[in-house]
C-alpha cells in the first residue's frame, strides 16, 4: 500500500500540469461545496445567535389569551391560579434547568414617582428570590432583597440606573423613597446586568428584550405586588437552561406544569413558552433548503471532475501499457496493478479535495467580507468532502484500473 | 529436470480459423543447462518463450516446470511462478524510467513482499555482482545500453529464479556490451543458473551449451536431446 502511495505521488508529480488540470474539476466542485456549506453554517449560527442571544439561555413562559399575551388590567382572573411553590420547585428540578424565576410585571407604567418626577413608560417587576440570578442581574450599589423583606412584606425596591437617573437626577437613589400606586417604597439598591452576560444585540427586538433601560425598570418583592396592584396575579416565568439546545424541551416541560394552573373549562388562556430555538431552526431550515440546491449544482462540477479523472486515467493506462506488461511479467498479480491505478486515481482526487477545501474556505471568507454574511467552518463538512473526493477517485478510477489489470502481459509488452 | 514440454501445442484463434503456432513441441531442460533457442522470424520462438516464461498457457500438451504441471494454472498461479521461478531479460531492457537502478532491481522483491530494508540490501548486492555497485542511484537514462542490460539481469536474478529467460539479450547492444553481457550469462551459468535464451544471432547462440532450432512452429533440431515422437503419435505436417 505504501509502495502504491509513493508511486502514485511520483506519477502525479512527474506530470504536474496534467495532474493539476485533472484535479481542477474536483477542486472547483469541492471548493464550491465548502464555500456554500461554510456560508450556510455561518448564516445558521448567526440566526441562532440573533434569536437566542449569546450567553442567555432563558426561556420565557407567558400567559396568552388567544394569540396575544395576556395584559393585566387590575382584574382578577377566575380561571387561573398562581403557580405554587411546589410547581415552581418541580420546574426547577427539570433536567437541564439551571434556575427559574416567577414574576409579575407591568410595562409602560405611569404610577411610579418620586416627588415631582414620574417614571413614565417604565417597567415594574414583582420578583422572587431567583429573579436576579436567573436573568443575570447583579446589585452594584446597596443590597438585594433578603428573606426578611419577603417575610415581612417590606416595601423595598431595586432600581436600574436609568430609573435612578430619571427619578433622582444627580442624587444617590439608595435610601430614598419612591411611590408606587401611592405606596411608599424604600430604594435599597441599584442593579445592572452582570458583565459576563453579554447578549448579542442584532436587531430592535433584541434591544427591547435586553436593553430597555432607557425607560427605567423598578423591581419589588412579589409579596408586595398585591399592595400596588390589588391582586396576587398569576405569574409569568423565565427558566434558564444549561444549554441553548435544551431550551425547547425545557420550555415545553415548564409550560405543561404551569398550564395546570389554568382550569380547563372553556377558557382561551394558555401558558406558552417562547420557543426561540424552534423559531431559529425554522429560519435555518429555510436557508438550508435554498442552499441545498446550490450544493446539487456544485455536485455537477464534481461529477464532471470525476469524468475528467476517468479520462486521464484511461490515457495513463494506455501510455503505461509496457510498464504494466513488464510488471506482470515480473510477477505482479492483476490485483496489484488494479490497486496501483486505483490508488493513483484516489490520491489524485483526494489531493484535489484538500486543495478544494482550502480554496473553499478562502472563497467563503471573501464572500463573507463582501456580503457581510458570517462564515462557519464545519469540520465534518471538510472531512466528508475529502472522503467524498477520494470516493470519486475510486469510482471513476475503477474502469481504467480494471482495464489495466486485465491487460494481457504479452500484448502489453509488445505495445510500442 | 527443471523444465519439460510434452507434446505441446499452441493455437491462436484468428477470425474464423485457428493458427497453429507451436506444434508437437517436446523438450527437456536440465538444471544448469544453457540453451539457445534459435530460428527465423515466425518460427514460434517468441511464443515458445512466452510459454516457458509462464506468460501464456499451452493449448494442448503438458508443461512441467520444476516438477509442477503448470499447463492449467490460473492467472494468479502463473504470476507467482513468474515472480519466484523465472527471471526475464528483455531485448529492450524494460527498465522503469523514473526509478533508479537499485529501485528497478527492488521491483520484484516488492512484489514478493520482502521488507524495504532487505530489498535495498539485496538489490545493492545484486548490482554489485553485475559490476554496477557505483551506479546504484543512476536513472536508466544515465546508464549505457550494456549497463541497463546488467541492471535488467540483476533484476531478473533478484528473486533467485530457477530459470533465467532471455529474449535477444544482446539485440540492442553494441558488440562490446553484448560480449560483456554474454560473459555475465556464462558466469551465472557456471554458478549453476539455468539459462534459456531466444536469439537470431548465431554467434550469441554459439555461446550456449545447447542449441534448439525452431522452424514453422516445430522444434526441428536440438543438438543434445531430440525427443522422439511419443509412441503411436503422428508428427503433424508443417501446415503454417
């Protein structure tokens, strides 16, 4: 085998130009496929990143009425109860769940003020003790809520820097008082995103999800929610998965548990997990199916390359008929001659495959620079491409090799 | 006995009829013999060589090589016989142009599965024996005709064959080189190698211990062992 390999390389090297031209079809085919696959992978990675956000594996489970998110207007909802402690623990114990938080919220609030300043358009959350950890927040000044705040229903609040700046411009907000629906709350701390938590902001939707600080956000213990909004409203949830891949499954499991809070009699309320991964996958499928067509087109180049290899190998067998005759007369079996030509053909196309991979990656990078689509180098695609080009060599080399092996040594030696 | 051909026929179909190239060949060659097979063009010398060299098989009759009846051997069995029992020397040397002298000599060893290191050692030794110890890494195009033929002889002898089969070994050489090659053959024969040589050249044939003359596919004379027809068998008319 080693002998065959060395001989194949020598033969290829001794006809450098011819070998290169023969490889060209394979090179072009493989390069196109690698460029396309790298672009697809890059696009898919980007879709996943855009939708899901790097470093944030939170699944949001919210209450929906029909197709729209349920909006609380200060009324009780008789068909639904709060998510119980047991249910919360059950969700936290689902496999691959790192943490989960259950919260109440209002957006675009106008009932938060401090003196003459009003936090208009801001957000307020009634949070449990898991909220900061699950959503990647950290208190950078003052303190977080402690158990006693929850036990005694202390009227305390945490502000983000935007809310602090709006309500207490130029002052230290910690220790000050603000009013929510007329109830005084003491600000015990200021919070912000952890530095390690860096969601990619690619579009407006991402911005709204992660950086709505321009309007300011206030957090209060969930036990105080009824003080401000009259009722213990059913909660929504954020469940953090250990990996993006597990988000869909976790979302479904948690959604099922929370669904138990809704009585089944004739209501259109549902808990729905926002399945970003599924959405990303759907978008990826769309981009895949378009690009799979391109791969088929590139495969035609490979087929043409294979035919070129077969043609040149047939020429090579004719040119080397005397050599084949000599080897047969010196005692080489047919199989050895067959293997020699098959090896040569496979080495030729494999080299073409390797060159094709390199050129394909370069092409992908150039395309990426021109069009702005990212590149994702896929190692399995590279391995499969090189293996596939070898298979092409073997397939298209088979006919010439069999022809060589079946040459009659007497005729072969006589050939001029 | 190293080779015996018993009533051997070789036919080649050609269109609707058959050409009988060899007819009723009977010859016995002993170990250590040095036989020249001569005859005019078309007499069947080359076909005879192909049969003895196991490059082809007989149409009828028996060929016994080193005690084995090889008449109905398969292609693989014939390949193995060529590898281990026959050494070929051709008129045009038939060296592989891109390989050095020593690598050319290694070729049959590689076919025989000899380890690389041993291949090189044995090939070096063989080339030294034919006086080319200084030319190991020369490519064929850097060697003279006589030197090329000596490389070919070293290659033929490398697997220690029972028979050295030479087809017009001096046909492409000048007289001095031809003489040197014949001396080498003589030396090999003196050391016990059985040599069968096909040649037109009467001077070359004269160097052999024994001469067999072919004419129209029949062995007409063999100055040592003319084997008579087997009992009850008719010697065919010359119909070629």
